[in-house]
C-alpha cells in the first residue's frame, strides 16, 4: 500500500485507530475523519512519526454532505486523491424497541447508515473518475442475526450490508471494489467496563471461546482494502470467532 491514500472515518480511536495503524504500517498515507478533531490530529501525528507516512486529521461530520464534500476537496488538494475509504464511524444508543426514543433511533441511523452512504457518494465520485479504489464498510454481526436491545444499531448495520452490495454492483465497471467487515464481540473500552462474569458469558457464545481484538478487525479490513483482494467485491466477512456461520 506504499503511496496509497486511505481515509478512515471515526479513526481517532478504537477500532478506527487500529485500522489506521495497520494501514500505516503497510505504507499507506492516512487521512482521519472524525468529529473528535483534536484526537484525530493527535492520532495522525503519531502515525506519521512512527511509520514515516503522510497523515492528517480532519474535523468531519459524516452525516453532513457539505462537511464530507469539503473533506474530499481537502484530501484531493493535500494528498492528490483517495485510493481507500474505510467507513468506520458509528455509535450505539441501545434500548428495547418499545422504550427507544425517536432521537436515539434517528441518531444511530444517521451516523451508522446515512454516514456510510454520504461518504461513499462523495469519495466514490473521485474513485470512479480515477477508475480505481477500494471501499470497506464496517458492519456488524448483529446486522446479520439481530440483537435484543439494539433495534436501531442492528437495522443500521443490516443497511450497511445492503448498501455494500449495491455500491459494489454500481462501481464494479469502473474498477472500484466495495466490501464489508462485520465484527462480533470485540475488546474495546466499552467491553472493558463489563465484569469478568459478563465477559465470560459473552465468550460462551463464541466457538473460538474468546473476544476478538481491534487488530483482528483491522487485519481483515487491510486485506480487503489491498490488492491481495483484487477479485473480491460485494462481500461481507464476519470477524466474530464463529458466532455467525
């Protein structure tokens, strides 16, 4: 990936930061789009220093078309183009359907699904013109199997999988591939807050018997984004230790 320019939305921390780190190790220049502007810039500076790549952090609201279009313009101006897009930005606002607030439904759908569409639309124009590019969307296994208490989140991630397939069909003739990675239970700051008993209960649902790491997700994303996956498009890879088969 030496010399490729990769955009990672929500890349300031967590799984997004892990993805940015793996891509930087492979030689890609990194553009982090995040509402956490200071953290985005700090992460970019760290990656540039540690891996000798060009990196920058931008304040971007993926639900706002003008914000995304401005970020694309900056990427073309500052980096010369965009070769890879990782649609990672996402949030949760959990609750049972009958108790879920309308604003919690709307917020999750806006960021997790509309944000993917908005970035795919804006970055896609650059890739289609260049007749090359790779887009990887971060979905979730709950978008495949559902999960009580996560109607908004599971619906948004199911939508991401459908959007991935449609984007792949629309973009394939111009040499642009679109795939998705669907993580299962991954060790994050959120899961770290769970008790040992709760984590063990989660592990019993996983055939491999353990939670995944952000790096497990990042490695799968890096494969799909790279030329090693040149003949793969429209696919969703479940990174879940066998929860979904």
